[in-house]
């Protein structure tokens, strides 16, 4: 990845102005444990490669000897350990591009906050849409899980923790309305969807 001319540029572009660490500055982290359990050591070195725009959290590559290693994340505070984020580096990069492309290209958007995603809602989404990769620990919240779905009308990202953050993206207003109609009764969103973005 880092041998590509635009590798760092992709990490910077498809982000919330997060700072991608230059290859000459990559270094193994001194934090060697998982989460809050100081007795549970990370099974390998962690190479820190991306820093959140306000330095709230840091992403790292778990050097476990595999060709496409997992990505982990930790809050940028003294004494905080690593949390599993993505099953592989390629999955992490793909989902970052997938998540941020609509924002970078000014797609039409709907956003909502609702109760945590229920098993019933998740089954509904999985039965209705094509599911993409799942990632974990959004912004270092250990319990957060990000689900991705898409259809011909657009994309749907739901990050569920002690609430559910819904993001609907479509290239046209008509597609956004169709996408919204397809999930309007899911998670009682009929009472909480707000904002029409670029419509």
C-alpha cells in the first residue's frame, strides 16, 4: 500500500481530515494491551498509521505476520489500550473510501439518530439490501459496530452503540427518497429522520 504513489493521499482524502502518517514516520506503538485489561497483551507490534483530526484516537496495523493484517484503534489518552477495528487493512481502506465518498462528492444525504439497532432491524436490513463489510469501535467506542448496506438507490451506513447513527446517501434526490422509503418503518425512523443535505 505504501509503495503506491497515492496510497497516503487516499487515506487523507477519504477521511474527516484525519492525518495519515508518512511512511518514514511509521513506528511501533508502546501500548501493548487490549482495551482496559492490562494483563491481556496485544499479540504483536502495532504500527500507528492514522491519527484522528483532533487527535481523539489513533488507528494502527496489528503486525501479526499476515499479508493483510487487522486494524486496531485506541483513544489517544495515556493508559488506553487497543481495540479491534477491522478484520484486515484492505477492509479498513475499502470501508473508509465507501463511507466518505458520498461526502466528498456531495451526494444527497439523510441522517438520523435512534435507539440502538435491534436484531429485528438488522435482519430486516440484511434481507432487503446487499450487505458490505462490518467494522468495529468507531471513534474508539469499543461497543460500536458499523454496518453497511447498498442498493441501486444508494448506500446506508448504520453505526450502533448506545444509540444508532443512520446515514443514507444517494446520488440524486429521487434515489434518496426511494432509499428513505425503503427503511422508513425500520427502527421507528419515521419519527426521527432529519436533514435533506444537498437535495
